[in-house]
C-alpha cells in the first residue's frame, strides 16, 4: 500500500487550498456515498499536521499522508493522485497491489 501524488496534482492542491511549502494534507476514510473500493465510504482530505502517519509522500514541498488508523481504506491498493488537465481537477486511482 502506498500513496503517490504527482507534482502536477501537488501544485493543484497548493493552488486550490492555498497551501504553502511545509504544509501537510491528510487523506482519510470518511463515511459518505461511495467509492470505487469501499461502499459507503470515500476519500476525504484535510489540511492538518500528522499525528501518527502510516503512509507519507512529499511532493512540491507538501507532505501528503494517511494516518495509521485509516490505512484499512487502502488495504490491497496503491493510491495514485493525478491531475487531469482537461478538467482542471484531481483523480484518485486505486491500483490493486500485485
């Protein structure tokens, strides 16, 4: 299980959320409508410093992470966070681990 945030996606987050170098963005499992991998849950984000990160990746000076308590959400998957230029938006790709 891993998180991979492209540089283009990191720049999009910086622009959209007014992030500065050294900030941290948390990915977490939240109760909501649906996702590709867990019915009734989806991936949420928040700008906050980590407490007990289980996965981390730095891109464009921003720390992207998931707390250890939320790792169940990615069990068996790699999360690729990609920027879609044609939509000026982010795409979460859940890639099964082999």
